[in-house]
C-alpha cells in the first residue's frame, strides 16, 4: 500500500554503501525504530534475518531474505529484500547503488502493507517521514563508518540531492 522511493547522489562508493546496508546485524545501533536484529543464516550472498521494529505502542518482528548482489562490471551493487514471515501482507524492498563521478547514485525502494489495519493506519500517517529518516540514518552511518564525505574530483563539496514520494 504505502510506496516510497528515494534517489540520492552521495559521496561514497557503491561498495561502501552496499556493505553498510548488508550489515543487518548492526541496524539497532543506528536505525530509528529498529529494536533488534538477528541473523538466522548467512550463506554466500544470502542472509535470513529477523528484525524487530517498534514505534509508539507497536512492536513487531519479521523475517526477510536479503540477497546481496556482487558488484557488476559497471560497478553497480544491489541489495534485494524478500519478506518471509511476520506482520506484513507483503514487503518489497531494494537498494541500487550505481557509480557516479561524484560518488554514488542511491536508489531506494520500499512497498509494504501490514496485515493489521490499525497498524497500517498508524504507520500511514508518518510513513514518508519515517522512511526518509531511515535513509538519512544510513547516510549518517556512512559518515561514522567511512569518515566525512570525500570531496568531489574538483575539490568541491558534493551536493546531496533528495527525491522522495
């Protein structure tokens, strides 16, 4: 039901951002509303993870299959999340990281619907802001893990672009 996409130009590499998003076990350290994370299995580029989320009086856990696609010949990295079990009717989520002369073009997509109508209505009110804050938390984490953003090739600071719906 709610769908959100955000595209940004960020001053990190696709490999750096892919590694950050793939590190699901660390999500509770920096992601808003993420109360817990447990990796059930990690075989090659696929992991099965349980996440616990909480906002207001609501607490829910769900299981996802996370596929980390290796960097391709063009330098693109991608992460796809497939919902397996929990409070959703469905959950589709993907991250696409493409190289750019000034860093990386990030394309984030999420679409989901809760089974619980009350929960769906509660999140619907704040959905766009919540997901925007989540993406911002990943970018802030990149600064913590990889240091301040690199300067563009010309030595100028990189502008960060935002587009959400």
